[in-house]
C-alpha cells in the first residue's frame, strides 16, 4: 500500500484497489477492454472479434464501460447509423493492470479438472 492512509480494517467500496477491480469485473469485460485497447471499433466489429458474446450481453457490457467512464460511444453519420466505441484515457490506463493480471494468472496456473 502507498501509505497508512491506504490501510483499512475492512473492504471499502472507495478503496482504489476495489474500484479498479470493480472496473474490470464482469464476464467479457476484460476481453472487450483488450479489443478496444487497439483502437475504436463498431458494435459489429466487436461481435466479429468475440463471436461467442451475445448481442444483449455485448450491449450491456459496453453500457457498463460507458457508465464507468472507461469507454465512449460515438454515433457516426450516415445510413444506417453506425456506432464506434473507444476507450477513454481512464480506460486506456487499465492496460498495465490487465497485463499484470494476465502475468499473475499465468504464474498461478490454470486449475485442473475436479
């Protein structure tokens, strides 16, 4: 912890670590963040890159990323109307966290069956 101020007797929703973990929580969230780290993508492009995610779940996760101010949706001119999703500065700042979580998960290993 950076200092004594960061020490709490119990989990607090305002704890910066809890805030960061909550930001990346949720099924598919880390994969969406990974895809958007490479630049703006449309809803259809995200579906193509993650074909197993349902449109409903994709829409929910994108909405959550917007609510957390990690991503921004931009409506593009033309017909049909298209959308482009891009990470905000805060969303892009999650890259080192995701890389470290990946490294840690790799070091811990994959749980075996049963």
